C-alpha cells in the first residue's frame, strides 16, 4: 500500500447502533490497525429532522464498549455546512450541476407516470433546459431551487476490491439532488466532499451502497479528484436468510451488552460475519484479528447471523482461564446494568465463584442468575426438581438430609473435600446411590437442579448457610 491508509465510518445518528454498523466499524478499524493507518468517525447528521445527539452518543459509547477506538473525530457534518456550500458553487460554475425548480407535485406526477409505464423513474432533466427568462420568473416567484448533478451520457465502471469491476449505464443513474431546495445537502454529495477532504484511501461499507457509489464516482470525476478504493461488505441476514429481524440478531449493541455478551466475544463474532482467515480457526484475539484481517478474504456472499454461534463463542470467552479478566468484565457488566451486589459479596468470593459458574454459562446475565443462591436468602426451589427429588419419597429424603446435616455439623473443617468425604461415607453406610443424596442436597441449598459441582457450592456457601438451608428445606417445600 503506497498511501497511508485512512478509513472511516460515517453513521447517520438516527437510532441505536446495530450489528451492521458495528461490523463496518470493526472492519475499518482492523484494516487501519493492520496497515498502521488512521480510523475516523464521522457523524452524518445533516438530516436534522432524523438525527439526534443521543444516537450519536450511543454510537460512540457502543464503539467504546467494543474497544473499537478511532483516531480522528467524531466529525459532525452539521458543523461543516459552510464547506459544502463552497463546493456546490464550484460545481455550478463548471456546469456539472444545475438548478431544479420542479415542485414536489410535478415530480410526484412524473414518478406516477413512470410507474404506470413500468419504467424506473429518473429525473427527466426538465430544468436543465430552462431558458434564462424562465429561470428568472421562478426566482421572481420566490421558488427555491434544488441543485442536481448533471450526469453526462455514457457509462461508469468502478473497481470494487471485493466484487471486482461493476459497471452502470448513465441512463440508469439519476441526476440526483446534491442540495435540497431548503439548502440542506444530501448524503451522496457531502459524503464525497468529506471523503475527499479527509483524504480517505479506502471506503469499506455495506453492499447496499453500491448504487450510491456510481453517483459518488461521477461526483469525484466532476471535481477532477482521485477516486478512493471501494470495498462493499456483504449483507448480514438472519438465520431465516431474510433481512435481520428482532429474533435474528437485529438487536442494538446495548441489548447484546445487557444480555451479557463480552466485547471480546462480540468483536470476534462480528469479524466472522463476512470474513474468515481461512481454515477453521474461529476464536481469535484482537491482535490476531488485526494480524490476519485482509480485504481479499471478505466474502462476496451474504453473511448469516447465527445466534447460537454467538452464544457458543461468548461461552468460550467466559471460560477463558483469566479469572482477573472475567471478574472485571462481570463488574463492568454489573455497573452498566446498574446492579449492585450485596456488600458481603467480596471480590474474593467472586474470584472463587465466577470461574465455577462461568463454566456453565453462555452470558454474563446467566452468570448473574446462577449467583443468586449465593447472594440471597430468598431461595426459589425448582418445582420440577422438588417433584423429582423430594415429593416421591419425602420422609426418606428428609431423614437423609437430617443425617447429612449432622455429619456437616460435626466436621472440624468445612470445605469441598471434607463435605464430599462426609457424603461418600454416609451413602455407603445407607447403601444408597450417590444421586439420592446429592440431588436433594443441591436442591435444598441452592434451590436448583444444576450448577457447579455440589461440593464447590457447599464451600462457597459456607457451613452456616448450608446448615440453615438443609434444616428448612423439607418443611418449606411441604407447606
Ligand atoms: N451515512 C451512511 C450510512 O450510515 C454512510 C454510508 C457510507 O459509509 O458512505 O449508511
Ligand atoms: Zn427540475
């Protein structure tokens, strides 16, 4: 790469940050990092009616959560209107753009006609041929013109780094509006001005923008500017192969965060939505992603958002051996969800409990849920578990729990080894299978039928709580 790489994302701040934008951001970020380039955030907020600062802030926050850091910006297009104005004037002077006085009514009528004749609607260049007198008369009536780019005859080809050469006949490209009659410039116009002024070398963005790219390329040509490289990223579809829906991944980053997905897992997962390093390597750190990322390996075919895969991947990250990291990710999550743990829940306890619990969880929300028996005295007993492990033979179960409790009282030390030893001895004496005691004990002390190994649970809970819970269980569930 001869020029220093400069890339950007240019989101419109009109809603929450979604998977598609997050993926575009990630690819641009990885590409910039890989080539020692610069990654820019530009907020495309010229549409004042739809843009909000909350949304712009949410985009910045979402990228921050993912650890996708930008080097320049955020630039706000709404603060650059004076710059755009100068370039409009230039286009008019050079004859590449013209004033259009057409009323919305006229345009709507033309569009209707086109529809009736089953042809695609293109602006008919009506205002291109206005005489000076006609123009003067519109001006005298106070009609504010829009400004359209004059698309010459011919065809345009641009080279896409993912899709190869793409050609379009100019008769299929509209003399698009660069500045609306209210003076607000349009996306296709300002995007080119800014990409040029900000010296973008590569434009990596969603495939939906290919038809816009022709308009933009023609604008670069009108100005006589160099055209950046384009790479249009594949669509992201739901598992049903349709547009992403709520059930299939069309959630905001904030929602994924709330469900307890880890930023590292999310980044890893997003990276594979349309790209792969080759082979079957799937779990990759950020450093590996930067190292392996290349535009050549971006797919042309649609990506499918596979929720199960995300869950699996998040589980893999939760199980990673770094307890320190897990602890801070969990605490960060609690904070983001405004959850405070009881004060007696120490970092020391969490460092012991989290790895055990994470082993069986897919998300931080599940981790939190599994912590419940250790944080609260208000156990809720799993109904099916009670049916299966207690009600079939309540008197025998109660008696076994009473005996085990006695053994636990007598232990000189209370930990996972001693509690296990005590249980093994007791079942041998009683001549019963281990499950006949293990299942009811788990149910009695955690309220649940699944969780970390029982004796780890007992140690985590501590003797007092275990004894208390064993004592009340039978009477409690019998009521
Ligand atoms: N504002 C456009 C969008 O959010 C930017 C597209 C582009 O990257 O040029 O889709
Ligand atoms: Zn017109």
